[in-house]
């Protein structure tokens, strides 16, 4: 609204120049001269850093008069225009001697897509003061608008509005609006101050503030953010009132006081910063004397990234909590951090200053969060530090060459929590420490032709271990230093056939894609090598064509003399190429028995064939998709893994999906000597149902339900209702119940009132709904970004 006086000042300042200079006449010589031709700009552009006195103005009106006393009059559809503003009215006059400007009848001023109208506009360009009676205004930066009984222009930087009604809702009868007895606008400070502000929703007052500040432009501004509130079985009724500090253009801070009825007052803080070569943020919380746990609770994290030049950069990410149960007790609704078990921290350097090489030096530590209702969870090894050097060059005379090299120091941390049942682990190291040097260099020669490819590949994996075996009594005679060198050879090949076909009566293209992968790795005795970060890889379509049945850091490399055979067929729409149906199958055939196992006492594989892998994906219609994947043993007829599900989206804001997941305890089929133990069964079997569905024109239901068949309990359930108002508002109520440990659950409920153009009252559930409910879509239509040219004339 600064435009009320600012535009008039700029517009009137150029009147004399516009009258004196006629098109095609050189004002210095009085002779005609050719002027540059107009050029069409590729798009609308802003004119930056243009002095006010250098901006030309021109006038339009049915009649224009100027007398000897310096009075300029425009009558009948009067307009004064500049490149940055427009002034309109039935009558405009300007008195040069006093600087007084008057606009009478249908006054309108527009600048930066903002508009102010009123029956009378008075302004003095000398004193930069004036008033507007009964102004109506529309703000281009926010899209909102309103009215007042009077606007007093007190200075270039200060305007005062009396009896203001404002709404960001463009409807004729807005669902919400704010009334204030007085609003002061300070433009240089980008600050508006409202006294006795009342927020009305459906003409009912729901929020009052005697003093409220807000930004006038889109730039950030210090002040209170909208409060959030909710309730949970862990914390009781919760209320949070964040305060934002706009400290500088490149850094800011937020204080987050949070009160939980059951636990007490928690203070959180976040600091963000950004520089020319660095960026980062710091976050932390502190609760003094938790009323439930009877102890202090805290959490902090700090992430930082720094460019050092010459291809060198540094970063660190530090995270720590006060105790094992912090996330279970304080998990934010919707984020569901209660499932965190390993809290990682890292710090290091990266280098990429050469075309074919890059390197990094990092240290990694992990805080393991134990569950008092479950068995002891073995911590992850800390890497203090890990050096990685990689060299790669592709299509080097047709060859692809790659070398990955590591030097890592592994240290097993002690338990540092306060769960009594695990106190025996506090000062005891349960696994050996050591240093691992490894290098894996490969050379491949891809031969790719239309319809087929063959890729032979050879590599050498070299490792050396320096190990501090602990406890020594468990590793009698194990060498402190041990080396391993293994050649790895493979040939990957495939073909693609196509033919015209028909699927459900539609013209299609069917493909047939066989793939054969041969792998040969000689045997090496690795039983006296430690296992730091290696596990048994999940057997799936990707792993079936991989070089090792073990995943992670290659502490174990299985010998291999085997071939994997796979076949995929697809049906594609003949016109669009859209995949309607795909069927896949794969199996691995072994020509020798396995002798390398992950741990001592493990029995190696003796089968000649692996489990079958099968998969199917089908788009039965444009709205219905189904999928099925399975791994099963053809001899015992045991299913080892299986997933199945469908998703139906008949229209926007309507979806339904179900899924079934089963994974047998990996030890039961990867270790022939495994003995079933019901107290330590890691089998997982779960059913999930999720969806979003309109119940009426305005009411939408949404939810998700997860049930563990193995544990015979619900692990997560979400149910909510959304109400879409006729204009500019949405109401939500959502309940979530989820498992925070093996035996404990947390229940939370919250409400949200979303007012378009203002914000949301209550806890925001959108991240929860988007993450947990497949195909969820917000019922709030997206608000287009406002621009300077929103109301361009």
C-alpha cells in the first residue's frame, strides 16, 4: 500500500518532461531525428535500479488543461502512467507550487500488482503526506485484500489504516477475515503492526491478539509463528508456540517452546546459516526433569557443509540423544521417529579435483538405542576413520576401468545407555577391533549392439586385515594379520526380441528378454577373517546377477562357479509405449558347493539350484495396478519371500491400496544348519491397507492399517477425516496409533484448520499422510505463485 503516495509522487514528477518533449524532436537541437525502433521483449521484465527522475511519465484524458499558476488538470478517464505504476480517476489535478495532488471519482492506483481504490485520494509530494477515504486494497505480493475507513499517509515510510478488514481469501464472501482497529505499515522495516486484531472464521471470532506484527512483503520477518497443538498418550496435551528471528539475510533462528502436560516444558531451538561457500543448521531440545522419567532429556544435531576450493569440500553431521527412549517418548506426530535404532554421526573431507579420480576421508560413529522390552541389539562398528579412493574411466578404447580402494579402522563401542538389563555390556567389548585395507579393480569390455549385448568383466579383490581379537579366549590361534587375494570373472549377456501382439483386445508390442550371467570366483579360506560390516544379501532380481551373495564391506567373498538365467516379457501399448504387463523369472544354477560362510559354525550351501524368483506387474486398466513378487524353493515348496498388492485410483482424491509382505527368517534358508528358535524368530509377515476416499462433496476419509501376522498385533493405524470448505479453508482431524517398541504403543490425535492465504492452526499432518498413505493427495488446490504482473495493465 506504499503505492498510494509513492506512485503519485513518481507519476506527477514527470508531467513537465512529458509535455515538453514531443516524439521525433531532438530537444537539444530542435531538429527531427530518428529514434530507435521498439523491440518486442521475450517476456515481461522488471526495470531494476532506475532512478525516479529518469522514469518518463505520460498522461491520458478526455481533456487536459494547464494554467499560468502551474495547475495541471486531467478530466474524463484520466490516467497518469509510468513503467512501474498507473494512476486513474475521473479527475486528477496537480498544483506545482504547493505539490498538492487530488484524485476524484473512481480513484485507482496500481504498483507491483497491488491496487488501491477510493473515491478521493489526496497527497502532497513536498511533505509526502496525505489521506485516502474509504480505501479498498488488493496486495499483489500475497493475493489478499480488504478495506478500511481511512488511510493516513504520515511519511514516505509510514502509513496508518483505521478500522481495517483483511482477508487472503478471494471469494466474494470470504470464509475468514481479520479485523483490526488500527494497522501501521512501516515499509523500510517490512513490518506491519496490528492492534486489537481478531481472526474471524465463518463470522465467529476464534483468535484475538492485542498486538500482532507481520511482514508486508515476502521477505522473512521476526515474530511468532502459528501455534501447533495436539495430544498423545506419551506426552498428554501438547502446545508449541515457535518464535522466528530474522537475524540477517543469510542466517536465522527459531525458538520452539513446547509444553507437554505429562512431561513438562521443553525448549527447542534451530539456527540456520548460509554463506558463499558453506551452509548448515543446528537444532536441539532440552527438557529439565521429565516428570515421567525423572531425569533431564535432550537431543542435538548439527549439519555443516563447506567448500574449500580446488575440488575439496568438508562436511559433518553430528546427532546425539540423552537416552535410549528419547524418540519413543518424544517422537513428533507424523514423523514417527520412534523407530530409530541407530543414530549416525559423521565428519570428513571430499576431493574431486581430477577428472578420473575422487577421494574421501570420513569418520563415522553410531549411537545405538536399545529397546528395554527386546533383546540386546549389537551396536554397529564405528569407523575411525575410513579413507576411500576411487578411479574410473569409461569407454577407454572400448574398456571400462574402475578401482575402489578403502582403508578403514573399525572399533566396537561399549553400551552407554541406562537400561538396567543391559548394564553388563557397559564396559565390555563384545567383538574384535581392527583395520581393513581393501582394493577392488575391474576391467570390463561392453559389446552392445541392436537387440543384444555381451559384457565380459575381470577383477581382482585384495584385502588385508590387522585384527585385535577380543575376547581372545573365543579366537584361539587366530592371526593378527591376514591377507586375501581373489580374482573375480563374469560374463553378462542378454537379448531383446519384439513382435506385434494383442493384450485384452488392444494392439501391443510384446518383448522377450532373456539374460544369462556367468560368475567364477575361486575358493579362499576366510574363516579366520573378522566380520565388521558384512551380512547375507537379500536374494532378489538385482542380487541374482551380482558378484557376491554377501553384502556390505566384502568381509566374506563366496566362491562361485555358477550361472544365473533370467527371462522377462513385457506387453507395451503400440501407440504410447506404456507398459501394461511384465512377467519375470530367474534362477541361479550352481556347478560347485559353497564352502565360505558368514560366521563360525555355519553350514555351507550344497544345493545345485537356487530358489525361484518370479515377478509380475500389470496395469489392468488406467486406474488399477497389481503386482506380485515371490521367492520360493521348488523342492521343499517353502516360500521364503513374497509381496503382493494392488492400487486403485478411479479418480482424483480417491485411491485404495492393499499389500501383503512375507519374509522368512533369512537364517532358515541361507544356513542349512539353522535350528528354529521361537524366541528368536526373525520372520516378518504383515498386511497393510491404505486409502483416501470421498464420502460426500466436502468430506473425505483417509487411513492406513498395518497388522503383523507374526506378532499378532497392529503396528500402525491411521484414521482421519478432511472437510473441504466452499472456499479457502480445510478442516482435518487425524488419529495415529503406532508401535514405539516391542511391547509399547503411542496414540496421538490432532486437529488442523487450514486457512488459504493465512496458514494453518494446529499440527500439520501433511508429511505423515504423504509418507504413510500411498497415493494420498491434498484436497487443497495449489495456490499459484503471485507475480508483479498478476494484474498487469
